[in-house]
C-alpha cells in the first residue's frame, strides 16, 4: 500500500471534486472518552500526513500518544492498538463485538459481498463456513490425504533449483510458484491433467497478482464511504473485471475437476476409499440441504479465493523473509542444516513426518515471523457496537488496527528486540506458538478470527524451507549488507526480491 502519493491524490480529489462534502454532518459533541491522537485537517483528517510504511508511523504515534491511538482518516474514525493488554481486550474480552473484519471496496467485490470466510460478518453464516473449512477441508484426514500432492509440488521445486545451481534464484518467486501449484493441486486433487494444470495455474497466478496489487491500492471510497457509489478511482470497476476473469477460471476448474473425479473415482467412491479434493467437498455441500450447510457456487468461489490467496501470497512472503534472515545469519543456516542432517540424513529426502522433530527450524520460522509478520497490522477489526478498550470508548463501525509489528519488536517486551535470535523460542516452547494465546506474539492473529488456514500454512512453510535448506547451500548474490527494506501492503513483502545462489549439498537434490 503506497500511501504517500496516494494520500496527496486523495486529498486533491476530495478538495477539488467533492464540493458537496459539506453534506457531512458536523461532528456531534462526544461525551464518551476517546483515546488521544494526532490532529488532522478539516474533511480529510490525518490522511495527508500518512507515510508509506504505516506500521512504522503507527508505532511512532503509539510512542507519542500511548498504546491506543485515535486517528481520523477522511470520514472514518480509526484506532491503533499497540500493547498486549489492549490486544487481549479487542481479540478476547471484546471478541464478540470486535469479531468483524473491516472490508474495503475492493475486498467487497472480490469476496462477492463478503461471502468468504475471512471477511464474512460474524454470525451463523460465518460459523457454518468456517466449520466446513476447518472440519471438512483441513481435517487431519484430508490434510494427510493431500500429502502426496504436497510432496510432488515440493520435489518439483527442488528439481527446478537443481537446474539453476550456480545461478541466481528468486526465492520469493520460487516459493510462491511452489505454494500456488500445491494449493491448486489440493483444490482439484490431481484430477486435472498436467498440461491443463500448468495452463490454468499460470492464468490463475497472473490474475491473482493483479488482484493483490489492487487490494493494496489506497482508494478514496474507503476513507469516504458516502461517495463510494461514484467509484472515483475506478477500483471497484477494475476489481469486477478481475473477478470476472477469476470466475471464468474457477468455472473451468470446477467443471473439469468434477467431471474427472466422477469418471476416475467412481469405483473408489463405491468402496468408500476415495480421496476427496477441496472442490469436491464444497460442491457436494450444495446437495446437503438438510444439514443447513448447503452453499451456492458463488459462495464456493469466494471460499476458493480465500484458500488460494491465503495459501500462496502470505506463506511465500513468510518463506522469503525466513531465507533472508538465514542468509544474513550464516551460523543459523549451519545450525538448521546440522539439525536436518541429524533428523533426515544427508542423503534422504525431507518428509512431512520429519517436521515435528525440527525444533530449531521451527524456532527460526517463529523468530522471522516475530520480526517480519506477513500482515503487520493483521486484518482491521470493525466493532458492531460501542465497546471499551483500555478505558476508552471505541465507537460502533470504527476501524481498529492491531500493530503486531510494533508489539513484536517492543524492547520492553523482548530482550534484544531487533536481534534475530531463534533461541528465544527454544527456551519455553510451550509458551510460544501461532495460536494467539500469548498477546505479545500473534503473527497470525488471535480470537475467533485467527487465520483459519493456519494448519496448512504452517505445514507448507516448514516443509518447503526444510527441503530447500536440506538440499542446498545458499549464498547471497551480493556481498554487501542484506536488504531488509519492506514494501508495506495488506501483505508486507520485501522491497527488493531475495536473489540467492544455490549449490547442491545432498543427493536429495537430484
């Protein structure tokens, strides 16, 4: 989300094109106790003063005003929470009230009016959809059944790197392509032929990248909902065109998958031994009207988008940050590789059953997620009614940012907070996990709206990293200091792609 230019553009648009903004009512006198915060300008509020990296700026405002800060962005009243105690109030004590995620115009369009899991309003529909996703699609049996598909995807990635040994590899692109191939294979269970899968995968990746870029684009309509219907920047129209392309691809996937599944697995289904892919599970729910969980094809598409976006962009970004830290800290790479030799063996291949034994690699991943959370502000919350946080009133329909980036780098909470030190997660392993129960460490959120796809994301992240570090030694392409600059957005990517040169270190790379 490139804010600096966008903020200026938004201010000009508002001031020059929207003279009718005087229709906004004058602020009513508020008797409730609101938290402190910076003063802004009439109409636009603090918008013109936003900088490119919001997580930095929000952390600085927290140091100035306290752990909960009020910011007026256009006509939207926003709050930034930057302390574990306040996060606990929002995500646990006030979780029922703050269970909704705030959706932008672009998100409204791509989720078909919030029919997905991540942004659907808290209620019976969300509970049913999450139940389907967690119990049916991400159950242990279904995850186990998809292991062969994950294994094939990771082995293909290793073969790809073998062909590039001695040359620069774009680590982010490698992990993204691997994640995308695995996720899409799990969607249709390997029932689509390889040439069709490659073609569809390339199309899907291209349109997905356009969608993610548009989701990170600041939109005046998000700051002034009263004028959203005018779609001044054309964001809604552009996203609708992207969704139409996505629909065409998903229609083909669903049709091909179900036809092939019917032809290929008829005998297995009769015997009760068939392995259902994600699309089969969703489509079959259309026929289960008596269970109360039936869903439409539009809802299926919205959920599939959740799976694809959540399973590719965030996981691949996390893997790139881990590799960046590992390349910068050579002793860490050596410790990871020593652990892999002890657990896997130098001439064997990494299997998923090895992953629970890789304690040090797990600590490395957690430390990277501490310093570089994929979603530095998580997904903003939107309270359904007024609530109290840290003694202050948070009005209904305001926007709550949770700055996990600042919390996880707070020197009052973490010893040597800016140092990459995986050992801190080895000392008390029971205290640190991704469940969001420890409010000074919650890279995937906390409460009811914690990331639903976490079991698959964590498994894939560890699997691909273990395989890459087991099969190859890696060297940065440049000898100068590692680049840790960030490109802020919904997902916090590296500003510059990580390029690294692999050399073979085990026969598993053959």
